[in-house]
């Protein structure tokens, strides 16, 4: 597995280095605004970089505020494309309906939520789903503060938790699967929507344990330690293979793009910037998405998306 991860990281570095220069523009000057999931953010930045070779005149702003915050902006009509690491929920659907925002959903790829710790942590190679629940349960706040309280064989040292913030779709999905209550967990943890910041903080704290998208781990594989999860069939590490074959459960999840219908048009000479951009994305993403550390869909799924953009 380690060899596979190193190849992914090396390929990702080459892909970024060989891409044309892309600098996100100010939203007030943008033809297309993408916001939402920080998990999906690197994918969309790369998509915009590659699109710049085909259409250098189109100005694309790619930002991240978290899936939940992105949906708020989307349903308020502020952005054309909302990147999401979970499906839109009933409250958000109602907000879009209330603002007369119609939209299309496009499946983008598959991600696995990575569990990570400090590289000098020498007692944790895997943990059970029950241990993970005990770490993050609402009732554990102020009670489970050291590693030994979770597992008697672990040392009596502080347990410092890090994770995605409450505007994050990753947090929504993680809590749904781990604590069985969406957006409900202990709150005495270090939270951020910025995966890069979280990775740096965990790498600096020998007692740290945290979670975020697998792509973020791939970008920081040399400063973090990946932890396997045992959901009842033995420890499994998150990887492109385990996400694809369904063995990394329950922390494998889909990624989406939500696009305002009024930003789309029939393909052709008068196609909107969003239509042309998305056509380029779905026509090419299957060949490069895996280099970012995420799992692409099958070719037919992307062909279906291109077909929808032509109808």
C-alpha cells in the first residue's frame, strides 16, 4: 500500500507542476464562481488550471467555505457551482426553492475520510469503529481526554482531537456514520474548514488524532501517519482500491457538483461559460482525477454528464 500511496503523491506533484499557471480571480471579476467543499477544492482548482489551456479568457474563481456554507451561498444565488462532499439536505432544498433556484446535480467522484495521527505515535496502527465512536461521542466531551480511556493498552497521555468544522460536509458525513447523529459530536476538538491548516497542526502535536478527506492525507503523507479502521472485518486502510471495492466502510463517500440551471445552456457557440467549463471537466477528469488522491467514476458516468450538458 505504501508504494501505491507514494506513486499517487509523486504523480500528483508532477500533475500540478506541469499544469499551466492558474490563479483564482476575485469573485467580482469572475465569469464562474465555484465554492463549497474544501475536500473538492483541489479537484476544482486543477480542473480550472487545465481548462485555462482551452479557454484562457474565462475567469474562474475557485474558493472553499465548506459544503454547508457553500450550499447557503448557492441557494442565495451568489455562486453558479457548489462543490459538495455530501448530498444537499432537505433544509437546503427548501432554501433553494424559496429563492427560485433550480439546479442540476452532477456526480464527481469518490472520496474516503482519512483517520490520521502524528508520525511518532507508536501505539496506534488501527482502531475499531467502537473506539472511534467513543472518541467522538457527545457524551465523551470532557470525559474521554486521554488515549488510555479509549483503550487500556494505549498510554496515559492526552488525546487531542482535530477535525473538520461544522460548515463542512465531511463533518456531516463523519458524524452521521460515527456518532449516528448528523452534526452531533463532542465539541471540545480543534475544528477548521482548512485541511492544510489541520494537517500542519496534527503534524506538530504528538498526541493528535484527526480526520479529513483522503486527498489531504496524500498531500501530506510525509508528515502524517495514516490509521486503519476496523468496522468488523479487520483493519482496512483508506485507499483508491478500498474505496473502489467498498471495503473501507463506513467512511467512503461520494463527491458532487451542484450547478444552477440558469447558468447552463444547450451546447453550441452560445453555450454559457459554466456549460463549456463543465463539458471540459467531465470530458477529461477520468484521466487525471486519481492523481489528486480521489477516485474517479467510470467512463460512462462522465459521458452521461457530458450528454446532459448537451441537452
